[in-house]
C-alpha cells in the first residue's frame, strides 16, 4: 500500500477533510489550533496524548482538542490508515472533549454517518450528523454552558419553520442572519428539541400530512403542499414515523369516521 494523504476544504466546518493511507512513519509530538475528529481504518499505534500513553487500533475514534499534545508510533507491520476532519476552534465555542473510551458503538456509527455524508458532498447534512455525534462524547468539567443567544436563535428558527413548513431550511443562511455559526445553531436546536432542524421539519411535515389526509386530501396533494419532493418521499418519511403508508392511514381514518 502506497503512502497517501488527501486534503479537501470543508467550509461549513471551517476545517478540512483529511484522509491518510499506508502510513508507516511516526508522527512527532505536536498540537493543533483546531479540533480533529477521526477513526482508525487500518493498523495499530502507540499514541501519547498530553503525556498519557494509549494504544489505538482499527475502529477506534480519535478526538483531539485544540492544544492537545499528541504523537504516535507504529505497532507491527500493518500500515496505518485513518479518516479525519478538522473543525475550527470558534465553531465549537472552545468546547473541551474527553478522549473516547471506544467501548460504545453509538459514537462510531454516528461518526461513520458524518463521513458517509461528506463522501457524498452533502456538507450541511454532515454538519447536522456531526452535532449528533459530538453530543455522545463526554465533555470536560469546565465545558461552556448553553449560550442564551444560540438558544434564542433556535427558538426563532422553530417559529420560522412552523410558518414556512413547505420551504427548505437553509440553516447556514439563517445562522448568518443571527450572527452565529451553523454548527452553534444546530447544536442549540438539538439541545432544546432533541432533534436537528431538518429532522424536526420532517416530523412537523408528517404531522401536518396526517391532518391533511384525515380531512380527505390525496397523498400526492399533501406531498406537494408540504414541500416533499414527491409522493414517494412523503411515503418513506411517513412510514418511518407513523408506521404505515399515507394511503393506509387515510383509509383507516375514513373507516373510523364511518363508524361514528
């Protein structure tokens, strides 16, 4: 396997995607002025993090805060490979994360979702997935408390969504108007509502579809009115949340009304 390093910019993260393959060289002790989040794809290494000796292997999550001193050396002959991305310090409000224990599958699954979205060049969705991932990480005791400005912006975004349910949410543009980062807005929103803005909008649209279907609307008309790309899109999202198709739901409501 040849040594390679690929770097691409991530504007919303104010960082970069960094992918390393076939690495045998040691990395000298160093620190960054940004965050690094990654996952080991191949190989095993001894990692010294802020003076503590750790061992990292395939499947392990790596998290480095700004200023964390770290370096690593090869263990065995298998080349080292890992996927990572960086995030600017100001994007995360200087949050301080503990290094993952790597005993829980949930953070790994959520981080893989971030990488999958980045691979498909869906950075806004990747940022939402990243918020879900980082909230599974343990934070250090001096972590910053919730920011009232961010929470107020989240409430205004919710009100905006309710008034414009059929329109796509442009979180980055809304955040810019509020004078905060897209990450800060998504994170505050998820803290308050336990869902990201996109997830919440879909849930609200499905609830609205229930009401339209109960009042006799056809599924295709409900899909068009509520901003779904087509009836199939409505059907997928409806079944995920209600457990049946829009047509079945409408039929059950009609039958129920007929019995009254």
